[in-house]
């Protein structure tokens, strides 16, 4: 079972071939192929390559499935006994990708 740890959008993700995941928005059209060069770790089952900070020649390719927005998050600021309450909402953009290949 091969897997890799990549960095995308300031976050680290553990990915496997065939897996779909939602990451921070990337400007790419649906159906495009994108590659991630910031690979922190690559494992092919028994051999593990750890980067310092990135693996030399490590590359993960993925296909863009969809662009979208997450569910709304409610933000409430409330001060008791002060007659003060503030409400806001936020919907974060994401890019849904499917991992196609891992190479190191």
C-alpha cells in the first residue's frame, strides 16, 4: 500500500492513489491534471523516504474533480450582560481532487 504526505494550502494531507479529498482552492478547471512537488514523505509499503523538508524528485499527480464551497460555519460573538451579540457566517472555497499517481 503506497501513500504520500503532501503539503497543499498550508496543510498536510496523507494521500493514496485513487483517493479523493478536498483541499484549499486551486485555480484550475474541472478535469485538469495538477501536480504537487511539496512531498514530505513517500512510502511504497516497505521503503519509506522522508524529505528534509521535501523528498528529492517526489511528485504526486491529481485530477481536479470539482470546485465548490463547504457548509456554512456560524460565528457568534456574545458578551453577557452588555446587550451585545454579533453573528456572522463563512463558507470556505475548496477544490476536490482525485489522486492518480505517486512517484519518488
